[in-house]
C-alpha cells in the first residue's frame, strides 16, 4: 500500500494538471505490437499499478501456458513497464507508485530466479548445510535505488550476494548406495548466482529482466561474486572505505522473500543488519566523511565533464550533471551518515522520507528540505520519461525536438513552436542544439531546479578553507592525495619520496581505509613543509637536516598504524 505521507505520492507542485495529452512512446508502441495477447492477459489479471500480487499472477499464468521461466520473467517485465509508462503518461501514476512497482518487480523476479537456481544446484550437489546441520541461507542484497525502493523504470540493479555461513553440501545419491557432488558452500552459491545472473540479466528475444551490476561488492570487480557473512565482517573491519558506507546505507535483503521482514527465516537475516549498521553509522559525530564525499563527488563531476567535452548535449544529464539527482542523494546521505549514529530516526533508505526526517530533527531547514524534495520528484519524473522513449538506461535530456516535445507534453507542459523566446528564456533545444522553438517550461524548470540543487550541495561540502600551499602542504597540489599515490610522492624531496613509497607498500599501510591514507599524507606533507622551512634545513649536510627530521617522523608513525583512529 502506498505511503501517502511520502512526497513521492503527491503531484508535483508547479506542474499543471491535467496534462497536455501526449501520444505514447516508441517503446510502448513496440510492446503493444509485439505482445497483444500477453497484454490482454495482464489486463484481465488486475488493472491499475502492477504490484507484487499481480506480477506473481502474471508469471504463474505464463508458466501455466508452458512458457519457460526465463521468457516468462522477461515478458512480465515488458507488461509491467508498458503499464507504468501508460499510467504515468496519462498522469494516473505518481512517482512513488512507479518506483514502488519497479522495486516489487525486481523483488518478485529475483525471488523466482533464486528459487530456480537453488533447486537446480540441489539436484546436482544437495543442500548446503552448516556445522549444526541447518540449511545455509543466501541473501540477495539490493543496493542503491533498489535498496531504497526507488528503482527507476529502465534501471540496472546493484546487488551483493552474501551467504550465512561456511559449510558443505549433502551430496546426492550416486545410484550405488553412496553420495556424489559434495562441494563447499562457497562453490555451491557461486554456481547459484551464475544461474541467477543468466535468468535475470541475459538478453534474449524477449529482452532482459534487469541489467545487473555487482561492482559494489567487497573488492569490487576483482572480488568473489559471493561472500560469506564472516568474510564481509573482515572486509568491513580491515578494508571498508568511507565511500562504501554511503553505498551500504541503502542496503537491504531483496530475496529470498523468506528472509525479508514477515518471512519465516527473517530472524536469521538480522545478523547481516547487525553487521552493516555499525559500519555505516558511528556513535560519534562523524565529520571525517565530508572529505571522502568531496573526493567521490569530484571524481563524478570530473567524469561527467570529461564525457561532455566536445559533446555539450551531455551536460544535460539529469542524474550526474551539476545539480542532478545524484547531488540530492549525496546531500541526504552525507547528513545521514554524519548524524545517523546519534539520531536513529534518520536512518531511512528513502531519499524523500530522509529529507522529511532530517527537517523534523532540525538538521536541514524545512523549506530547503521541501524544495529539495520537489526538485527530486521533478528530476525523477523527467528521468522516467527519457527512459520511456526507448527503454534505454540513459539520463540525458534528448536533443531531438520531437522527443523534447513528447517529454514536455507527457508532463503536462505546453510548448509554443516557432515563436521567438523572450530575452533570457530557456528554449527546448538544450545548450542551443537542435531547431529553435518557443519558450520551454521544461528546460526553464530544469535549469532552476539544478541551480538550486547545485548551490545547496556545494554549500554543504564547502569547508571554508583554501590551503595556502596546496593540499597536503605540497607545492602545486590542488586536491588531497593519499600517501600511496605517485602524485603525492612526486611533490616530496627524492630521499623522502623513496622512503614514503616503501612505507606506503607495507601491508599495514596498504590495508588502511582511504580516509586514513589521506590523513597520513597530510601528516607527512605538513612535517615536510615545517622541516624544510626550519632555519637549519638549508645547511649543506648530507643528508639534509630537513630530510632527516621527516624520515625520523615517518618511523615514529609506524606504531600508530595499529589503529587508523590514532592518525
């Protein structure tokens, strides 16, 4: 049932109601030509927003007709997206309805695929059991918008696979009174997730169910596809980086259904929650994450600028460009991570609910929270319409005039064609590209929203300090650099740089979190700055006194590495 206190379930302020009627998108028209019988079947199951019960019934109906599971999953996805695009364009579906339906589609299809994959492996290897003889659970952890129940209509899904405990499978009857096929739990679950990935992610004649991304798992794409609970705990303690706390903030189990709230095995999954919470939220004021987020956001903006170089239309990315969806999410998550240890009520996964709770706690002005919420809803609705056009995972405002007119019309916005825009008004050709049209409420609203969001985000991250001699007190350094970076070491005198390179390759240093490496570089950079500026530092000693002082300081740092909190 929709939560009608959530801003996502209210019409967007400032947008006219009712809309200017738009034709349906190219994607919707393709689905209607390709699947007329399936659409009729789905229409008979349940009208309105397609939630989990209707999705389950559609899957069962297709399977009863003999449609293989992989095809049934994909056809059901096409039915759900066609229904949502239709309802959204006709203004019957609100943002929360659309994102909620897409999230439930992911949960249902992942649950079905997981059950099939485990049944297949059970036939080959038997059930995976722990030392007490209990079946070991595998948890599919949804991250990002899936975890926050905010999935967009043509989104990939960020997943991490975690299994409960180590163990072995029972094996299966070999036909001679013995057992065959016994393997470790890790091998068993590795095979399960391979099959699940095929069922959900492979592209067939019916398309795909969801694009899948496992890059957020421990050690990223170089890490194993599935990890045990104890492996995840070790990773959090030894290697978990500051930016990963933001990623895990929205995490939750999305399959199997039995491990979700109200499921019969939910109590066993609480061990995962108890591991995640102290990693994400600290009991003390956690201002150290500001620098980590500055670094992460700088990389994202630099990448967006790089992609937009020579391609000005790419500056109109409603998700990643300046003032886009990502900056609203970062604003909210930063405040949650910094203050969530003190105020448990702000630990919600939903961006819009978090804004409400941050305002209620007095951590953000109420009017700012409301404007950010309105901006978020508008940007997400524009994002969905961009994706409705062709079911493509893109966030770029199109440059084609007809596509822009369709997006505007589907939002209920009039466009006057062939009229010169008033001086200073936005046109519907982003960055002056494409045919000139009349005044465009879409791009005007978009520009105003993005400017507000960008200013709020920049104000939040601004620390009020401009380093006089560069970051880390290194000449010509313009951004903070970690101690193991070649760029940082290149700023130091040769002898010190050589020792720092050796120092940074020690296992204790190599395994430090990113924030600790930044603090180490700052300490060494500051020591070098002071030592070289000392009155006797310029004497022609061999080695120079300034270098000797810094080298001794580095040795003095070694005992502090036992705990990065000492740095």
